[in-house]
C-alpha cells in the first residue's frame, strides 16, 4: 500500500510549541495511533518504527514532548514547571490541534504509558483504545524491582553504583561505565544500540533538563520529582480496551505491571520473551504482529 509522506509541523502550546510528525493521512477514515514517548525528557526518535503501521492505512502521530527534540526547550525552568499536568495539557492540545480528539488510539511507552493511563482515566470521549508498553504502574514499584535487578548484576557493579550515588558523583565516568551492564540487560539488549534509540539517547544527553528534574540520572536511580508518582489509583477508571506489553528481560517487571492487570477493567497482557525495555526494536516483527492483532480487534468493535 502507498503511504502518504510524513507531514511535520508544530502545534502552538501557550507560548511554546510541540513538534509533531504525521505518517499517513489523518483524513483516511482510520483511527490514528498517537505515540507518546518515554523519559520524561526523551524524544520520538526511538519509536519511529511504529510508522510501519501506516502501511495498513492507519495514520501514526509522533511528537516530542515539550523540553526536548524539536519542541520548545526551556533549560531555565525549574521543577515547579515540569509537572504531569503540563504534559497532559500538551497531549490534549496536540489532539485538538490535529483535529483528532474525537477519534484516536494512544500508544504510550515507559513514562509515556503512565501518562497515557492518567489521560485515559479522565475518560476522554474520543479515546478508542490504549497500549501501555514497558510501563510501571508506579515509581515506587519501579524502584523496588530495580533494586532486585541491580542486586543480580555482575559482582561489584552495584557496589560501584551505590558508592557514587551516596557520594553524589553520578556524573563520573566510573558511574557511567557501571550503568552499562544494567542497560545491556534490561533496557536494550541489541549491541550496538539501534540508530533510532541512540538518537533519543543523545537528545537527552544534549538537554537533560526534563529527565534530570523529573526522573534523575538514569533508569534505576530515580531521585526526581516523579519518585513517588503512581497511576495505580487511575486504573479502574480506564474504560477502553487496554493492551499491556512488556519484555521478558524488561526493567518493567511483572510486579510493576500487576496493578494494571488487576484493576483495569478490559485488559490483556503480552510478554515478548526475547526483549527487555524496547521490544519494538528488539523483536520488531513479533511486536508489530501483536500490535496489529490488537488494532484489528479494536476495529472489529467499531474503532
């Protein structure tokens, strides 16, 4: 099938702008999939291969959340600016700008999945379905499981990490090197890292304002403003068919997603056994198969 070339633009968001990219035709009559990236403070790049879904005639929307990528950067803003509500308002604004607020599906990865759950819990009339990929239901659960994963790293690695965390020297080269085994096991198991993943990684490196403020220095040492944040209380209010995706080696372990499975009314869970935190990159064919099956089922229900 011929896919319309991607259209890129910027949605005004208050005094700022949200960069977006649409692959396919929003007027096709097919419900668009809106992709919400992780971080917070990452970019859309590492999720670009979801554009493959546009080959089916379904438009796919990527965007960079404010503070990173092609959107407005605000390195001087403090923690009081970078809030969950800011990113919820930005998502609502983008849906309105694109004219799709009355008919859309959300795909949220990692932090983006938590943001999507909070959005869905408000029961927006146009939301048809929800995919929560590699996301914990709460940061306390995430940190609880990260401690267990850290304890299983090669001998001495976690000792090095803990020493630097206690000393406040997480910007040291030794700490960075000690992070690598965790990332190689539980974030992305492909060596070398795929180009799209490296693109997002470097974007965070170049402007870590949002990531450092809300998360912290890395995936497993969360000391930012989100360290106690949870969407467990939102789960029962999600009223659309929901697909949970995790990897067999994911830092989003089964314990971190258990509240979704217990509390979201219409939920199913698929584990991509050969993947960690990036199954869309680690097992792309299987990932797309699972996602297409879910989307086809949604269409059968009228999406």
